[in-house]
């Protein structure tokens, strides 16, 4: 009979006969890809000492504020955010946190673009950022459509021509308030938050991109040399 | 709310009313959007130029 060591179990070390189980395989993958020291590191490379890196964190802070204020708006509803002073305040908080979210995200994007941050097998990190940006634009549009005012009506009638010209008006109908509201408060926030989490985990797994001048001139040679 | 308090907590710029637009050939952009883009460029340049002081801890 195999003796189970409690310390080994807590450290994530399974029994050899359990190695084929899907739980053991997933745990092994996660431990190899994101060991705790890499997930929550104590130290970062010296080239991280730049204000540019602050803007990614600021983007997430603004996103938290967007989700929080949006959650309060969804609890109370349009009559509240249009008429009461507190409702108007929370509505404004939602708008301005979105403005800051896009502001910080664009500065973060410019910084990463000029660093060529997709270098060193970081293409997926870059692409998850791109998808988050696109999903955020969709969330912004559906947000404008969910205001329940004349502004929303005007934007929806203007947007329908563009959406129809692209050929997706039958599936994404900007004149359908219920559909737009569901996209705004369910599908798109879920997508933005989920892809943001994936983006951060990829940054943790692969590390931040080194400056171009610190990169080996020929990565293929460097890898071969490293193996040799 | 008193007039003084309303002035303090209200927007620095009166945002009520029709928007202002700049036309340049086929390009049309609202002043508000142009201001935001300008602020982003200024912030980006400042983020690159202003030195970041750190208290050790980096490897």
C-alpha cells in the first residue's frame, strides 16, 4: 500500500501511479509554466524601472473601477442613474473610469509597440492585448447604446449603417436595445476581464521584454550556444 | 447646492451644448477627442523622459 505524504500532496507532488490522471497533468503544466516564484515574484529586471510599466497597472485599476461602478448601475437601473444625484454621480464615475481605462491602455500600447514587446516568443501576450483592446471598443460602443437617452438613440441609428455595411447587422443589431445591453453587461465585460487575466499571466510566465540592445544579435545562435 | 459649491464640484469647462469640431480636408475631429489625444501624447513623452527613482529590490 502506498503511503501518502501530506507535505508532498500540499507541495503538488503526486504519486507516481497517478501521473496519468488529468489533474496531475494540469497541475504539472501549471507548475512548469507558472511556478509560485514567477507568478508572484519578489524581484524584477532592472530595466523594468520605467514609468511606461505603470500604465498597464493603471489600466487594470481603471478596469476595476469600471466593473465596480457598472455593477452598481446594473443594480439600480436607468431611472436611478438619470434622475438621482447619486445615480448621476455613479454614472459619471462609470464614464470617466472608462475614459481613463482607454487613456492608460493607449499609452501602454504605444510603449509596448515602440519596445517591440512581441519579441522573444511573446506574440501571444501582444495578441491578447490587441484582443482586449478590440473587445473594449465593443464594450464602449454597446455602453453608449445602453444609456437609455437620445444620445444612445442617435448613436444606434448612425452605427447601424456601418454595422450593416460590414454585413453583421443581422447578428449584432445595434437597434436591439436588449441585445446591446446583454453584450455590454455580460459577454464583453467577461471577455475583457478574462483576456486581461490571461494577458497578465502570460506576462508573468514569459517575463517582460528586455531592451532591444540587451537582446542577442542572433537568437538562433544564442539558443544553440545555450544548449551546447 | 450653493452657487459657489456648484462651481467647485462642477466641470471646469462647461460641457453642455453642441460639440466643437475641427475640419481639415476630409478629416473631421471633435475638439474633445483632439485634446484627449494630445494629453495621451504628452503623457507618453513624459513617461519616457521623467526618470523613475527606485529603492533597490531589483536584480
